[in-house]
């Protein structure tokens, strides 16, 4: 995502769940 990349596992999981794989 172009927004601030989350560092919390919860946030990361939500990002991944949303289909926004930045890894």
C-alpha cells in the first residue's frame, strides 16, 4: 500500500486479508 506500512501483526494480517500484499 502507498499508505504507512503497518508494523503490527494485526495490521499486517488485515492488510494481507484485504488482498494488499506488500510483502
